[in-house]
């Protein structure tokens, strides 16, 4: 797939760097699941599950062969966090190198077509606002070569996070996949890992609580993917660092949005690179005490403050705005709780202005059922779309909802409906979309007993997501409720469903079961 298409070539350059620095490289690979290929199908359930399989496979090879160091070449949504998680488990000297963003496609003379443009165009075609020929033209333009999806979607969000938490060399991740400089970046990474091995610099000395807070700030400041919450919680778990979902909200509340990045903004990851790189974001956040830990160390041997100071800004760039004049005073996400999400949920704020909303619930027990309703134009302005039984256990695998959300945008409903789910969203999603609702329906969360027409209240300023139904009625509904039957009886999907914990804790599969059962009183709020 495009995300990882250049990995074998980059591996040769990494190996050359290792040899040049006196080491012996041993190449091995792992698997990946393309979100773009699997989106909107049953295959999408495999995507998040693959994060654990990737981390497991890296861990097994390094432990089994007693390797001294590790370079993880990553490119797609799950390989990036999985690499960081594996490095936390192993704690051998290591580096994460992102293989680079895809260039945006040129459509109607503008360099702005991405994979999300295609999904939204599908919705526009079904709504009758564009022709089939125009849809075909957009499809042909959107993904012109190798690299991960072009906006600040999940892969580029996590690439940014890797630089902010210090596991990636500064400035190298941002080099696009097809840029000639990527080869030299790979060789430098090979040389760097040998230095880390000789100095015995381990990931545990880099990924600290301060580093993770820097990573959260990077997601908030760039309007990054809400999947960043899920993955940073998972990374924290593997490093043994206590991290609570509410801390994402607290950091986002104090972190201005300074990166004008797609999908909520105007620019792509290529534009960020050409502007000067994510070091510009570091530089802006360091202007105000308390936004970033400037003394946090990185695999480069430099602090975040030193990297920011050395960043060279391209004159006239508009991708990163000054902290004194932010795009928004707070970051691109918030954490909500309430009678519908006692254990929390994540709402993306970049790309729309709605901070409060209420309306009647339109309830669907799967993404596929909801998509059929959207295609049939049965969703109306003012609705609150509820998709349940798509959580880590219920899906299983917590599939993304880009097909639904993009179709809503394409049909002109993006600004007039809200959507919430115990599943998750693609980093390409924009609009008032709430994901990771916990506890999930399959484990008896309140979302399990929402009925068609129930009034749902979303209030970002109160940090609340509430079901406007009397507690006694909710309790009566739970008396009649039974958990849905597992969708898979064997294999990796069933194994994952049996082990995985709550999305509010990172959907990890190690340790005790991470989802507490709710009493009837808790369910009723």
C-alpha cells in the first residue's frame, strides 16, 4: 500500500548507516493493514487489532534474537504507535523513522487532493452534486505516489508525536516519502542507532511523563487525529507511565491551535515540511511557559528547546501561525463525560465551531447499517447519529467511521448533524464527531440502551455528553438488555475481544481486563 511502499528501499539506507557506524544490520519485517483499503468494510475491524500484532511481532524477534538495538521504519496508522509500544516493552536502544507523507494530489490546479477528498466525493456523488466523471477524476488525482495519507490524519499525527516524545530524529520524519533527501535521512538513522547502542541510551530514558505531555500537546496544537489519544494511552501503558484520558482534555484546554492542518485546516504534511517542519510548532508552544517541556531529551541528544531553536522557518509560510494569534485559543480535541459516557469519550474540535448541540438520536447497531441510512438519505439535519457495538470488544477492533462521516460531509450534512460512537474515527474526519464512548455497548455502557428519538445533549464547555432520559427509565431498559453475541468465535478477532480493555485506557491487551462492569446506578448516571 502507499503508506509503506518505500520501506524496503529505506531499509537498505538504514543498513548502510549501521554498517558505516560499525554495526551489523539484521532486517526483519512485520505486517500492516491498510486503513484506506479496508475502510468501510468488515476488514476495517482488523486495523486496530494489527497494532497489537505488530508490537508483539517486533518484541518477539528482538527478544528471540537478542538484538542490541532497533530501528523501526514505520509509515501507516498502526505501525507508528506499535513501534513505540514495542520499544517500551523491550527497552533496547532504538529509533523510530517515519517513511514519509504522500504528496497531495493536484485537482483543478490546486495541490490539495487527499484520500479523504475521495471519500467525501463519494458522498457528493451519491447526493447528486458531482458527476461520476468528476468522482473518477478526483480518485485519479488524490494519491499520486508512495507515502501515508497527506493531511494531519492519524499517520502524520503520530509521526509528529514521535518527534515530540523524542523517539524520532528531529526533522527526518517530516521529509516526504518521495523527497530525494529521505534516503540520506535513513542512513543517518542507521548511524544514530549505533551511537545510542554504544552510549546505552534506552527508550525509557527518553519517553517520560514530560515527553508524553509534549506528545499530547502536539496533537492539540496541530488539530491532529483523535486516534492520538488511543495510541498515546497505549504507549504510556507499555512504558509503565500513569496517564489518564482526562489529562488530554486538560492539556488541550491550555494549548492553542497553531497548525492550520487538514482535515480541519488548509494545509498538508508536505506543506508543514516545506514551511520548516514541526519544530515550528515546538517553537511557538515554547513561547508560553507551561505548554511544552523544553528540557525533554530526544534520541538526537538534543532537548526539545534546542530543536525548536534550530528550526529554520520558510519566509512567508502560513502553515504554523504565531502563538500570539492562534487559529483557536484551545487545542483541537476535548474529553467529555456524562450519563452517556461515564468513562469518557473524545470529541474533535478542529474544523468546526459547534461547542453545544442537542437532538434526537438515530440509532444503528453497526457502521454498515448507518452507512445504508446515509446512502438512502434517511439522516436529516438536526439528528444525532449513534453507532454502537463497534467498540474494542463489540466490533471487535473499533473500526473507523470515515466512510460514514465523509458521506455525511459529501451530502452536505457535515455542519447540521452530530455523530457519536463507541468505535473511532479516521484522522481524516471533521465535523462534530464523538468517538471512543466508554464503556462501550458490548460491555453494558449506557450507549447500549439508547433508543431512537432519545434526546442527546453535547456540551463541550461543560465537558458533557448526556442522555436526556430519566435514570429510572435507563435502569428499566437495562433490566431487559442482554449483551450482543460475539461476532467472531475463533481466531485473532475472538482472541482480541477476550483480552482487550477499554478505549478510555488505550485499548491495550496486557494486564487485567481494563473495563470495569457498571452497576445499574452507574449506567443510569
